[in-house]
C-alpha cells in the first residue's frame, strides 16, 4: 500500500472513529466501525475482496486517538 492510499484509509478510519465516539460508542465499537469503513474504501479503490481488504487494514495497526501511544 503506497503512502497516499495509506493516508486516505487512515483518514477514513479516523473520521469514522471520531463520529462513533461522538455518539457515545465504546472505543472498541468505534475501532471496529473504523476498520470496516477503511476496509470498504480500500476494497473500492483496489478491487480486492472485502475480507482481504479488512486484513490489510488491521495489519496497519490503526487505533483510536484515545488509545494511541
């Protein structure tokens, strides 16, 4: 995954997590929603299957801001 794509999926993740947290979702639920949103974007951009896209996003190690180190 190149840097431009990584930035786009990371932004999609962050926006989704922020939205979920603003609606009082748990950090875990917000993270899951963020992964799904980022994976959907990545799948649409690359044409790879949804589950493979999800594995790629999980491998990036994205975390909600509240728990980032």
